[in-house]
C-alpha cells in the first residue's frame, strides 16, 4: 500500500491531493518538523524533507517525481489531463504550471520563511524578505494574466498545478501578503478549495 509522509499545509499537500484524486488505496501520515530530522526518517529521505511516498519497501521523494508516479499508477485519474481531456498540450500545460509553482513560486516563499537562516542582521533579513515578497507578487501577476480567459491554469477544469498554486496562496495568507489586486487569483483559490478531493485532504490535515 502507498504511504505518504506529509507536514500539514506544506508542499506535501499537493501530492496528498493527487493521491486522493487517483482513487488508489493509500495512507497518509503527518510528521513533525523534529521527526523529519530523525535517523528513521532520514533513512527514507536523507534531505530531511517532505513529501516522501513509500510503496512497499521503496521510497520516492520530490513533489514532481511523486506526482508523476501517482499519475503513472492511475493514468485515468486525470491529475494532469484535466477531467479526461486527452489533449497532450493541455497535459503539458498543466505540467508547465506545476513546474512553475515548484521551481519559481515555492523557492521565493522559502526565502520569506527562512530569511533568518540565510543572512545575519535584522535589517538585512528585513530587506531580503521585502525583496522575496516583491518576487512572489510578481509571480502571482503571471498567474493572474494566465487566468484572463480561463478558469484554471491549464484550461477550464482543475489540474494538480492549480492545487500547488492554491497551497502557496495559503502561505501568502499566513504571511499577510496583500493579494487583493489579483481578483482572478482569488477566484482560483475559491474554486480549488471547493473541489471535493481538496476538501477531504484539508480536513484530513486539520486545515479546514
């Protein structure tokens, strides 16, 4: 049976939703920040991070790899293909935006959350966070533009890329970033949160 290790409201929420959408039998185990640095956990992921997906005696790390693996196990679950649309370009667009969230948006938040670990001096940390916040907002502007003529990033139905952006918006809320200029982004957040699979995962992770 598949088992996902996650931190609530972390990027691991994204493959958690993918598992929920897949229809595969799985369990999900929440871990604490201290636990992911333990010897037992580091044996699964030497980087001491989430997510980790365990399939029998085999462990897989990194969001992109885990989501692709889930999709390969359940190819008809429409994680990328947007409610059954077989258009290869739509699936590619979903992967494009998933990569954007994973490689561009997420790292900008890492700086916001971890400025004290990256640089010494209170003023320097404040300046770094301000720069990172500006970067985050510029990235959300790209999302806002992409939603000008469609409800979701890959088209007119939800994909896992939308879920990743949604998770980062939860982080933005926790950091009190002003997203009020992005009205389409706000609509996307509401649409994603209304999805039944997303709702189930949020409740399971104690976030709703």
